[in-house]
């Protein structure tokens, strides 16, 4: 054998060895066979077992150990290991418990005279027996599989008035009408001697240092430049006789009377809207007999002098969002019944209806407003209204006692991404354009299901394919995040921008929070929200996040803004879980009293971290949102009233002073003392008017104090402007390292 032959033989041996070694590795990699769909394993959350044989286990390796470390993706859900492993002697099986709505048991009962199905129904106060003085709620259990009704009733939870009951007070098997749960809940309106209203104590603060003031996470001062320019009336700056002139109602307003029709729709005058017969008093400055008002939705509520009063009373950061909706012109689905879907509410728009063009127009108007206020204040850069583009700028403005203004967007088709038209280039270019324009706060999803994901289906304007999401008691959007959803979030994260997850469907929210957790991104907010856990009836919808979802936002480093208009008396429960036994009787719906219930729940949910400033408000002024009404006068308790009276001692007493620890506004020489606010020929009394415009927000907080919230209870809000900048800086820092 010559050298060459030996070399060839050795080479052949090595190649052959490498081939078989490589082949053994390929064929020895374990893998799952075809998964089969088995029976349900859990009723809440609903889970179904999927199982498969594990193949390719290397010789000599433990079947059980291999199975226990073998992940899988089933129905889009990622598992790092099976729920169980089973050795049959012939094969090793992996069993995975996969979320499945069809397995989920749920509570549901008909209420409101049989008109609606909600998660539970209100059976009223109990006047005798074991549960006298309590309010009874009841519901029927549905979709029980694999266990008895009795077992299901004993283990299916329900949250009422912020408290999660792991089992009902009683389970009653009625036979033909099924298994019912009954809950008996403390409620002041059922009690013979409910706690009297008394001003909250002037206790000490939980944290040291000056109170920065609060952030309003959701405002729309430039709404008159959206919706085609013919729905919303009044500008936020300019001389009042021009900016707040008479509105077109009661005159030949044109545009198919869009302004009056929308006002009628939000006032529940549907017939008047359809027939175009609805009109309202149109007089503006200086008499204002009809508007601004807490229950008027189509008129300016953010005139700059009103914003200034809010600022001098404690507002230190304000998120200003461009807003739009072309659906009022039939341009996209307007949420009306199928037979009339797409019919225009208004015609002949003055402005381009495109969301991004509207965003550009409204954003420029905010810069123009800053310039106008500067001129009123002595020159460029001297005004109290300061647009900021970095956390450092915001911190500097707040420290100087001025108002930091953060620009943002809440439109339906962000960067023009629709369900049919969306590309990576649109996202890249669109996000860069918004960033260059100074926008730092973005909603990926608004009222319409778009290229990024499904919108919450909670009002008539929402769009998307529905499915029965049983634990909400009403339909939800089948759509979650699309493949572009994480892409828009990543693009925003890399810029350090704040992402508001409000308006998302339950599935979109789950996807968004999961992605934010994967990226460890702190800049996540829900800025104008209600809360599912406090909700009853129609307020228990997918756009009101659960306590679990809210805690995930806080855990990321984000914050939560409650919308002041939390709902009616029968839509929000009474919070009775304070550790010291204190409570504020919920007897006057659609007011600050309703807000107080959700606020106390949220403060308790977050715990000590709340006092860092992680809770604030998102007012949604100019956003077609109802504002808290008055507790006194001819329009008292617009959301329903119980037999409990509102004593005069609980009124806002004028003049009043905001908390003395709040950093003084730069426009003031001394801490403010606020009397009833007069503008033009009208004087605003919060007691009989409610939150008619943003200038009455100091009165809003004073009203909460009058009903029982302590000084420290409101500390989270009055530290929120500082925490907003902290969260923003954390987002910028994290965004710089996201690849």
C-alpha cells in the first residue's frame, strides 16, 4: 500500500465517520408526532389537553427526562415543556394544557328586563334574613364539561366591586334552569345606617419631597381640526369671540347638519339625529347658556384660559393627542347596523379625512398655540405652555413650574396601515416622521381594527369580527395583534416613545403586553381607562382591562390613567375593601363619586408603588367622552341616584386651595386660592355643573376630598407628572438597546 492509498483510505474513513455521526445526530433529535385534540382539563381559564408521541429519543437517554425538557408550539401558544409526560411502556407521550375558549365555563345571566346578558345580574337589596342589608347578585353557570355543576360552581371565580370571590356565597341547583351562584355584597344603599360623607383627613404624605403636580394622559385640544372640521366646534386659542363663537346648530349649518346630529347621538336622541330635527342652543362667548357642559360632546372644552386654570391648580404635564374619525362621513365602517352601514353622518368635509394628514394638521396647530401663548406672555419661549420632546426637557419645564406638553396620536389608521395595506416601509417611514414632528406618545390601535391588530368592540364605532368571549358577558374582537403589531411596537420602542395600549381588543392587549414583557420595555400606559374588576353590566367589556392586566403594566414600569367619566351607578360597584374599613358610599352615579370607587380600587391594587406617582387621570376632554356630572342642583346624579342624600356639607366650598405641597405655578406669585370660575358672562360652580371644561379639574379633585379621600389618597396623582418623566426616561434608555 503506497502513501497515497493510505491517505485515501484515512480520508474515506474520516468522511464516512463524519457522515454517520451527522446522520445519527439528525435522526436522533427528538420531535413530537401529530398532536391530537383531547378533552378539557380546566374550566377557568378554559384549557384543553393536546397530546402527542415523542419520537427520536436518543438511545440510552431517559424518555421521561427528554419529554420533560421538550417544548412545543400549539395553536400559536408556546410551551417550554409539557404539562405532563406519560410513559405507556411502548411510547412516551407529552400532554399540553392549551388555552381553549370552548372549555371555559362562565357566569352569565339576563338582566335589564331580559334585554341583555351580562356576567351577573343585580337582584337588589335584601331586606330580611341572613343577608339583610346586603345587595344580592346572581348568575347562572354555563359550559361545564368534565365535572359536575356543583364542582364547577364551587371553583369558578367572579369579581364583583373589585373583590374576587373564588366561590359564590351559595350555589343553587335549580334543575331545569341550571346551576346558579349567589353573592351577597356590602352596599351602602342597602344599609340602614350607611357611613356619612365627611371630608378626607389632612394626613401626612407617604413620600417626602415637593409634589410635582399631575399629568393628564389624554386630551384633544385640536379636535375641531379633525372629523372633517364640521363635527366639533370651537378652537382652543385665539380671541374668545372668534375661537368660541356661536356654533352652527339652530342655523343653516350645512354638511348634513353633522354637528347637531353627532351632539344628538351622544345625547341619545337617535330619532332627532336620523331626522335631522335635533338642535341645541348655539350661543357661545360670552353667554354660553348651553356649552361648555359635562354632557355636551361637540364643543370646545380646552380653551387656553381654561387649560391655564387647570395648570395653576396642579396640572403640570399634558399629553395632547391628534384625533380623527372618517367614519362620520361614511368613509369607513361607521358602526351602524348593516342595513345602513356606511351612510354618512355628515357630508362635505372642510378638511382632508385621512388620519395622517389630520395628525399633521393638528400637530402643527399645537405648535401654533404655543407661539400664540408665548406672544401673550411677553415673547418667544416665555409662555407657560411648553412642548417637550425629551424627558430632560419635561423635567426642566416641570421644575420651573410650567406646563410640559407631550405630543401624540390616537387615530384609527396610524401610518396609514389598514387591514389590507401595511408594509414594513410604511412603519419605518411613518414612525420616523412622527418622531421628527415631536410626537412621543402613540396609540397603535384606536376604534378600528387596523393593520396592527383588533380594536376593542365596546361601542357602536368599533369594527371587527365578533366572537363570544364568555367571561366579558358580551362580544369581543376575534382579532389579536397581526404580524405588524410587534413591528410597530418595536419601532416605537427603539425611539423611546410611550405606547398606549388602550382601545385594544382583549387578544391584542394580551399580545401587546406579552411583547412588552419580552422586550422589558417600561413605556407602556393605558391612559384613559375604566377597570373591568369594578364594572357591572355594559361596562364589563374588553376595552376595560382586568386587574391582572393592569398589574402587568405596573410591573413593566408603566402607569395608568383613569378616565373621570367611569360610568353610571349600576355600571360601577361600590369599593368596600379598604384595610381601615373606610368607604365612600356610591349613591350618585355619573359623578366624581363613581370615579372615587374605581380610583380606590386601583390604588389598593397597585399598593405602595402607587405613591411613586403611577396613577393619574386621562380626562379625554374633546374626545366625545362623558365627564362627571354634578351631585347637586337640577341635573344632579345624571348616572342614577339611590336614597342616600348628598348633604350640603359635602359640597365643594369656595374658595378652596389645592394641596400646599404642589410646586407653585410659574404664573402665580403665591399659592392659589380658587373661587367659582367666571368666564365671559358665565360663572361655573362644580357643585351644580360638574366638569364642564378642563379648567374645573382643580374643583374635581376638591370634590373628591369633600367626599372622603384623604390627602395621601390623592398623593399618587399629584406625584404623577414626575413619574411620567421617570417612566419616559426609562423607556428611552431601554429603547437604545433594543435590536
